[in-house]
C-alpha cells in the first residue's frame, strides 16, 4: 500500500506540474549560484513534504478512529470504491461535489500568503512557499488522502502522504530547471495512465479490505489469524 503512494506521486506529478508548475516556475531561486539554487529547491520540497506529513497525520487519525470501531476493512473497501468511482464517473457529476468549497475562505488565505511569500527572498521563503503549496486543493492529493485514511494509523498515514510527495519531486524539480520540457504527446500518455493507476490502487484497497488471506496483498483479519493460531495449539 505504501509503495502505491510513491507510484501515485510519480505518475501524478505531471498533473502537479500543470497545477503547481506556475508556482515552481516563479520560485525566486538564485540562478547565479548552482549550489544555492539546489538548496533552495530542496527547502521548497521540504516545505511541501512537511505539509503533506501533517495532512497525513490528521487523516491517519481519522482512519485510526474507524479502526478502533473495528471497521478498518470496510473502510478500505469503501475508499477503494470511491477512488474507482471518482475516475469512472463523468467530470460534471464530480464537479457538483467540489471538496474545496467548504474551505474556500481558508484556500483564499493560503493563496494570498503564497503570493506574498513569492515576492520575498528571506531565509524561510522557500520553506514557507513549499508548506503553503502543500495545502492547495488538488485531485491527486485527495486520492493520497484516501490512502492515508485507509492505513488506519497516524504514522502510516503521515508516511503515505510523505511518500506521495517524494514521488512528485523528480518531475517538479525538472520543471523548475527546464520549464515546459515535455511535449504534448508524452503529457497525454501520462495523463491517460493516471486514471488507470488510480483504479488499480482502488482495486488493491478493496482487495485488502476483503481479507482473503493473501500475504501482503489481502491479509486475513487479525481476529481470524488469532483464531487460527489458537486452533493450532
């Protein structure tokens, strides 16, 4: 499951370049000093990872609360179905349930703070920009959040989001250095691959929730495993 977060970030990073690319292009990096530029970009990514880890902690706690009620497996199945439904349902239908609307005022404040940070060149500028960037609404982040909830753990939820963020770093960094370097054909192919992979991840979550006793892929419920162990004794 954790590996899926990294791959989701890698494949989804093209979407990230489209959404957050303008922010990356506008980073006030020092273009005269290569070492300084690399360190500034690194701090920017660190800010994003910090934001993602906090998001993962919060939604990992949500998942943990479900697991305490003994419904973590059902939750995994529901999240898998949601992931697949979001990909398969028409865009117009999903648009009616814009997840960012309830937080519209907060998002406006984040964007305003981000705009101010982009004009500065202080030591904490890049960390601030990256951190605020991590809280901007994004469909791929929502998918990763579903995964964080399904982990049913604070630490694993946080790690899931961090791995997702790490997956986005290579292409986001390339965008900062090279700008719009991918031709339209490559972009279209990767964009087509993203929904397919999201469906695969959704199917994996459903399979995991079914508890079929397949090691690593669909492990049996803990209660069932304990029961089997007692029978052996």
